C-alpha cells in the first residue's frame, strides 16, 4: 500500500509502476486522498517481496498486516456486473468491486 496521495499523483504513480511491471489499483482513503493498493497476498513473504520491488523502483510502500475477507458472488454473466456493482456501492460508496474473468472449459 502506498502513502495517502492526491488522486492525480496516485494515477501517475500507478502508470509509472505499471511500466516497470508492478500493477496497482487506486483504493479509497479519507478526504481528497487515495492510496494505491498493490495486491492482497496469502503470505507475508510475498507481500514483502513486492514491497522491496517497489522500494527498488524509488517509491515508498509498506505491508499492512490484517485479516482479509473476500466476498464472491456468481458466476454471473458480464451483463450482471453493473447491477451487482450498483447494489454494493449503494451500501458502501467506497467499496471496491472487481470482476474476475470466468474461464470456460
């Protein structure tokens, strides 16, 4: 996770790091700032390895240790994703919603 950044600065950071093969998404924070989330990991070792890669690229990042719960629904057709997202956002405007592609056999 990055330090709190202004949205424009966060978007620029995400673009620069993407050019170095490090993916990140903009996550909600308080006020006019956001944070860049670089991933959720099942092991602290993997999270720290990515944190070192980001530091080697010249940016500050840290590992926030917490219990993570993911809520999954579906599979539903892609056409349903918008409706599901609206339901989630109605209850929590800051909630993150990600649609995983469904692989077909």
